[in-house]
C-alpha cells in the first residue's frame, strides 16, 4: 500500500509540473514519463498476482487438514481379547491391496504377541505341575498351541478399517484392527492337547485349560 501511494504522489507531482510548462516538447516528454511509470505499476501488480497464484497451485495438500481424517487410536488388550493393529501405505488405486497388507501386518503383530505369551504360560505351567522344563510333553504342548494360534490368526478378519486422506502424490494410509478372543483361543488349544491321550494325562488337560484361560485374561501388552 505504501509503494502504491508513493507512485500515485509521483504521478500527481509530474502532472502538476506539466500544467506549469509552456513548451510543448517538454510537456510531451513528461507525459511519456508518466505513462511509463503507470505502465510499470500495472505490470508489477499483475506479476505479483500471477506469482501468488502459482505458489498457491504448487502447495501440497495435507490429507489430514480440516478434519478430513484422524489416525485411529490403537486399541489395547483387554480381559476378553488380544488386540492388534496393522498399517500399509500405497496408491489410492490399490486400496484393496493396501487393506490386505494392513490385515497381514496386524495378524503378524498379534501372532508374535500370542506366541510369546503362550510359551511363557506353558513353561510356568510345566513347573507348576512338576514337569521338567524342556520335557517332551512341554515341547508337544507348545507345538500344538503354536499350530492353533497360527490357524486362528490366519482366519481372522478386520474388525475395523480406516483410510487416511489422499496426499499430493495420490497415496494414502490404511489402518486395520483385529481381535483374538482369549477364552475361545484357550479352549481350542486345550482341545488340541486333549486329542493326545498321553498329553491329556501328563499335562492334566482340564487344569491346563483353566490355568491358560486365567493367564490369557491377565496378559495385557503394555503400550
């Protein structure tokens, strides 16, 4: 605004000088000068607007702006179920592939957590009933449980599904949440153990079932 005001004052001053001149040639020259100054002002104003337009057009669009999307809060484990989350990033045109990748990542995260928890439970229970650590019975029970855990997790579907907004490169994030219910998992593992009569007796299947249910219920991964 100050530069515009200064230019207007300059033009006004030159016009006043023109009116005081009697010589045609000098008046003509000053008119030309005024016209040139006015032209510079117009070009500068137009150029500034064009630059602003280009800058605005090239600015990246934030997919999370204006409340378009907020990343979901990651669900914790509860007494009832184990929870897991998986994410994947890719082009919007492959949203189906992103959903599958995010689901696989969620399954793998829960798989690692469950197998760690289960191995500790089997070890503690073996000591509880007086079995030697690393015994054949313990190894077979661990193996049977791992197979059940894999089967249950591989059959799990997404419980929650969220997509972010699309960024300036046409990419987005996919978030998938899953749950594995603790009592059902413990029952399936105990059922598998009871199919082997020797293991059923040596590992006291009914006690193991109850022990595993209680330990699963108490187990909650810290965030």
